[in-house]
C-alpha cells in the first residue's frame, strides 16, 4: 500500500494526490496539503465530542 497525501492549489482549486513526502506545484507555487476530515483525525481536546453535552444524564430523581 502506497501512502498518498492530497494537496490543493490555492489559486485554481485543482487537487492532486501524490506519494507521501512530495509537494506538488501548480500555478507556479507549491500546493497546500488538504487537512483530514475531523472524523479521521485522532481525538484530542478540541475535537473529542464537539456536538455532545458533557452534562450528567437526567435520571428523573429531581422534584
């Protein structure tokens, strides 16, 4: 399996998949690496559970 990275040109928006470690050029400039989707990134404090409440569950004992 070959590790590939996806890059995108900031000028024209063209995408390119290349072998890991190579930075392609487009429009005369190096392309920027496209970040991974949030669900494929390792969990850390900023992305652990962005849409879920961290409150204790309601067990209906309150008056």
